[in-house]
């Protein structure tokens, strides 16, 4: 079983500009995986949240949060 490599906290902070938006993106991707979307990394036996985190951190799934036009 291959596990997702999650970088140390210091590396994460350089990749992530907004923690809140990042968590939203990971949760949305995890929900997609639970609903049957194929995993980009092909990792077996790992929880959907870990898969989503690994996919986004490794650049397999791009993530952006669209700005609310009413702001």
C-alpha cells in the first residue's frame, strides 16, 4: 500500500496562502472522492481526506476559490 507523502508544516505554509480556502478545497475534493470520482494519484486503502490532501499538495488537482461577485 502506497501512502500519501504529506510535507512538513513549514513546507505547507509556503504552498498555502489562505488556510481557510485550502481546507475548503480539500473538503470539496474529498466529498467528490466519496461520491465516486476517480483518485488522481491511484492510492489504495487511504481515507478520502488524505487522498484529497495529497492530490492538491502534489499539484495533481488544481484548486482555486472563486471570488464572490457580490463582495
